[in-house]
C-alpha cells in the first residue's frame, strides 16, 4: 500500500475528542513531508482513528492518522495478518500488518524504540518494500502489457512458476486459467486483466509476472477443459 501526504497539519487528539470539541491542531512537518509518497507497513484503528505505520523523515517507524494522506495504491502484502483487539483495549481496536506487529508487546516495544523490535521492523520493511517494487515493475512492464494483448487476441499460454505449470486457454468469450492437472484451481475470466488477478501461492499473477517462465505460446481456441472432457467421453 502506498500513500501520499496531502497535509502536515492535523488534530492532536483522537477523533472522539475532536467531536466533543477539542480543536488543537499540530503540524507534523518535522516528521512527514508534504506530497511525499510513503510505503505503508501497518494499518490500525486506535481511538476510532485509522492510522498508518510508515517510516518518517527521522528514519523511525511511527503511526500517523489517515487524514494526513491520500491512498495512491490500495494493494497490501499477501502475508499481512489481522487482529481484532476489542473495544476496551486501551484504544487499540484492530490492526492489519506483518506478523510480529499483531503482537501487542512488539507494538509497544517499537513505540519505545527497543532494539529487537526495531530490528524486526526494518527486516519486515525491507521485505514489504521489495514486494511493492516488484509489483510496480510488473504492472509497468512492457512484457505484462504484451501478455494482456496476446490474451485479447485469443492467444493461449503455458507457463511455469515455482516448479508448477499453468495453462491459459480460451472458449468462446471466456478465458480459462488453471494449474495443470489440478482442476480445483480453475478460474474463468471474461477480460484479459482478470487473468492478472489469478492467485498463485498467495500472490496475484500480475504481481509475479516478471518471475514466471513462459514455455509455450500460440493463437487459437483449444481450451484444456473441453479437450479433457472429450478424452473422457471417448
């Protein structure tokens, strides 16, 4: 997930206090930069405020209110975890983030700059940054555009990823994609870009496109499912 700072000024107290009349405004310009984009490493609901965990100008992990930003990219890492803490947990209601961040002890230790907590954060931050960069490269790649173009012209493809083979075929106005010899993985798509949303090992095909190995391409309509059914009827 990527956000962009649209203002450095926001309410100091939680939303509930603001609704009750508190109007104290704080300028966070020393910590966040106007118009700068930030990768998000966690989302939480605290005292009814949605907050984002980012790396600020001080190179420290801190939570900032969502009202200071606009969302540039809604994608979140596939390995994030979620926890609902309840409504009486010192203001922290829910969180979506990397595994360790779900633990309240790590949450507090990171706020207090404990060395081990900061080490874990920077490790997870590196992993998340890498995923975001790979996704950007994949979505902007000429190879992915050509892939969609190939499918739009009834092109069919076989590819390999993580030692598994997958097939993309056509039937009438539908596109079939599945792992070979595993019909339970079948997804039927109406548009080429829907194929990019196909999940492989917990990741969208479009996000790992630069990592797949295309082993066969052709034009025509000879869907694997129909071919298999024909064989069974013989």
